């Protein structure tokens, strides 16, 4: 295990220093709103896309860190259904990133036994984006380690609308009784079907909002907002957010 990590991880024998990660309380599902690439670039006098490129290095670094910590699911919000409102040039740049990222990193992901997945609507994505992601999904389908889930052309409301349509069709065709629709049924029709809800949501860049990300799934997620732009988000920042998560008391409405 990498030194930097072992500095943070001890066998939960000693919490007096207050800076140690508890190996038995690693969030199973971490979701991240990777925000602040444009501002990172602007601060350096660079075009916004330079921030997106720099952000790719953070993606692989945080994937490694999550894998080493034993996180089971890492969901990364890479492109929202609202991001189409950006200038065409920027959108096209963003659409080329998954292919570039996977070209550079897929071998390492395979070596790490990572399984790549995607949530979001494939339909409006360029074919080169879909092909790259599908190839990664196929090549890693049998892997049993970290599940690296890219939210690409993802919007929580669109996801819920699709789920409602599908459920309504089932009812209309007599396969499902309206009275049998419950939280589990709805969960099964969401794109995250089969995945646990995020335990921890991290948003970088200092913005304090969810921007249409996993609204249903985050009913009881612990939220952690950090004022660091995504390209500057480091392993140490990641460990700090997990440490903060470990200090939270998750009550789910009950008393503890
Ligand atoms: C996050 O960085 C990347 C995407 C939304 C695709 P931004 O591009 O939103 O950067 P800021 O928030 O404008 O700084
Ligand atoms: C959220 O960031 C989407 C992604 C990180 C992919 P945005 O930068 O698009 O969110 P807003 O517009 O600030 O809410
Ligand atoms: Mg932003």
C-alpha cells in the first residue's frame, strides 16, 4: 500500500490523533460532483478546456485512491443533461474526454480489476463517446473490484421521468398493480438499479448545490462540500472528506 495512504490508515486502534481513517467504516458508495475545472483554468489565464484536461488526472488519481481504500462504488458526475447549454466547442471537448481518458487509463483499470459502468442517456452522445465507453464496459464487465460509474449525459429528473414512464407502461399493460409501486420498485427502474445509494457525496469548487445529481438516491447521503477546484482535488483532500464522513452520525430519522 502506498505510503501516503498508510499515513492515513491505521488499524482503528488509536483515534486520539483524530486524523486516522477507520478501515471498517469506508463508505461503500462515493459519488462526486467534479466541479470547478473552468475556474481552475481561468485563475491560471488558460482556456476552460485546459481545466477539463487537468481534471482527468484527478479522475485517475481519485480512482486509484478509492480502489486502495476499498470503496466499492465510485460514481463520477462527468456531464449533466444541462451541460448541453454550454458552447459547442466546450461540449465537444468534454465529449472527447471519455475516449481519451479510457485510451490512457483502461489498461491500469483492468489491472486493478475495476469495472467500468455508465449512467445517463446514451442517445444524444456522439458515437465516438458511446463506443469508447461501451468498449470499456465490455472489457471490464467481468471485473470484481471497484465499480467506476460515470454519470454521462445524466440528469436525475430525466432519470425519474423515464422510470415513471416505464412503470406506467407496466401498469397499463397489466403487469404491475399501481398499489404495488413502492420505493423498491422505483429504485429498480432507475439507472442505478442494483447499486446501493451513495453513502457520501463530495462536491468540489465550493458550490453548495446538487445540480440535478442523484436526487432520489441521495435521500440519506452524507454531503461534503469542499472549496477546492476539481483539478486541485488531491488524495489528501479525498481522505479528509472520508474522515469527515466517518465523524458523522447517520441516524436515518431514528435516535441513536
Ligand atoms: C466541471 O467543471 C466539469 C463539468 C461540469 C463538465 P466546470 O466546467 O463546471 O467548471 P466551473 O464550475 O465553470 O469552474
Ligand atoms: C455539475 O456541475 C455537473 C458536473 C459536474 C458534470 P455544473 O458546473 O454543470 O453545475 P452548475 O451549473 O454550477 O449547477
Ligand atoms: Mg461548474
